[in-house]
């Protein structure tokens, strides 16, 4: 039987600290006027020292599960799209799985820069369509503030931190994620990059290392080239995905693009001969939050009443890789009322999940202490 992956929950989290352009101009040689005119950004949120990509992702996912009214133990797959994981491994998704107490879920991270959410949505919806899983939590989460060169005004003014999540659930009712196109072009890899932490430590012999030419572990971008690429691929991916879904732009109620720059969207809208009202923009408030930007904008669009049941919405992402892609989704849910008392009660279960996680860690330590390796060091022996 055909399975369709419907969005049944959504949730977002933004760190409390909001940094305006004026505040930034006290640390960097820039102005509110320059940033707003070139990008449409007025402010961004910056994670507190105790927050990580995983804690942001957890907050967004917990809210999305509340809306979906799905217990974490029922979740079968957690995907986190991110370029700012705390570790290369374990994945951010495993940490989120643990924080949620999603004890029956597989979990992995997905790296596709600012297109990550669209890529992850496709991976999850196909897993549902094939019957591999019944539901999935798809999260875009970033702490971009940790990977910026705060001396480089051409990049540090653009990005922000945050997380957004959706819950997908399988159903035999047609709808949900209807068509997706994913594309990439690695020949443009150098246009937007973030080197991995240890990639420049090439071992020579013993404890000696040489570097391979890369010295920075911060975001590097050729803004003009990325700008040109973005305006082209937004238009083509929307056209391609509509063709795949056998729809026209007139069938689309709203386009939610990756929130990088208002001017990019204006240029793409002109190319498509579409009014700007067809596009949802919140880059003014959040800056560019990379993989988190589309689900963050989705939450705001739902809050603003921009999506009604049976509306078709297009998500379109573009960014480092180079990667780009678009999805057409039939929006078939009315936002439910989540009573506060229920919400508070649901929080208790996350506290309990952390307690169970600590207990498992403690049990592992005790078990390691009472077992010892055999004489050849081959493995545990009682
Ligand atoms: O999410 C991934 C996708 N990323 C993007 O979509 C980013 C795409 N690119 C862009 O949005 C734009 O290229 C930027 C907003 C990054 C830059 O805008 P631009 O109009 O392309 O500016 P530019 O880089 O050509 O720089 C113009 C001038 C330069 O000064 P000179 O050489 O003309 O004297 C820069 O030094 O603006 C200067 N500048 C700044 N001035 C004040 C660069 N950054 C700043 C700044 N404040 N923050």
C-alpha cells in the first residue's frame, strides 16, 4: 500500500540573546544600514555558552512532538541536518535521541549545508514511503556563531543560531511530501566552506604534523559567486520540482526559501515572474541560520496564519557543496491547541529521559568495573 509522509508537527527554538546590527557595529567595522540594505537582516540570535546544536535541536524537536501529539518512545527516526555539530561523532542526532528519550529511534546527522533541511526531509519521507519507518523527526539546527571569524565582516554579520523541526508521519491518505528534487555541484566546493577541525593536521612521523594549506576553521565564502549561484538555482529548482509534482506556480500558496538574503529572493522572484507575497521571509529577525532557516520560517508562517489545510507549499534550499533542492508539500493540518498544563507535564518526561540516560551510563561503568580483560587483553572476562 502506498505510504505518504505528512507533516503532523512543527517546532522551533531560538536562543534568548538577540544581537542587532547596531550592537554588532560596536565590535565589527560595519553599519546597520550596510547590513540591512545588502541582506535584509536586522538581528540574529546567538546561543548561550551552555547551549549546543544538540540542545537547540532538542528544544525544537520536543515542541514539534508536542504539536504532533507523539510520544518520544514512538519515534522511529531522528535526522539532524547541521553544519555545526559538536562532535564529528557521536552525531548530534544521537544526542537529541537521548535527550528526547526516543528509545526506539535510529539517528544520524546529514551534511548538506543550507540545503540540509530539504535533503533530510527527502530522506525521511522516502523512508516512510518505503515502509522502513512509520514516522520521523527532521531537524535543522545550527550554532553558526561558533564557526564564524568575528573579525571578518563579510561573513560574521550574516549568520545566526537556531533550530527548527518537523514530525513526519506515514499515512495511506495522499498528501504530505509530494515531490522533491536534490542537486549538487562539488566543483563549487571552494565558494562556501567550513574546514573540519583536524583536517589540516597531516601526520608525518610519530608526533610530527604538517599542514595542508588550510589554516582556518571558520566559514569562508565568496559572497558574489554564491549570490549568483543562489539566484539561478532557486528559480530552476522551483520549476523542476513543480514539474515533478505535475503542478504549476498557480497551485502553490507559499514558497519558503532558505533565508540567506532578501535581495536573492527578490531576484529569484523576478526570474520566476512571481510577486514577493508568494515568498515567506523572516531573515530580518534571524539572519541566515543555514539548515535551520526553512523550518524556522515554517513555524513563523504557521503562526502568521499563512498556511491553510490543502495549501501546497514549496521549500527551497541552496548553499555550500554546492547543494540545492526543493520539495512540494501538501499542508493538511490545522495547528492544534496544545494546553499549557499538558505541555508542562510533557516536560517532566524529558527530565525522566535524562535520568534514565544517566542510569544507563552508570550501569555501563559498574559493569566495566566488575569485568576485567583476559590475560591476552582480548576482551572482558569475569
Ligand atoms: O547560506 C548560504 C548562502 N549564502 C548566501 O546566499 C550569501 C550570498 N551573498 C550575499 O548575500 C552577498 O554577496 C553579501 C551580502 C555577502 C555581500 O554583498 P555584496 O553586495 O556582494 O558586497 P561585496 O562582498 O561585493 O562587498 C561590497 C563592499 C566591499 O567594499 P569595497 O571593496 O567595495 O570597498 C566590502 O569590503 O562592502 C564591503 N563590506 C562591508 N561593509 C560594511 C563587506 N562586508 C561589509 C560589512 N559592512 N559587513
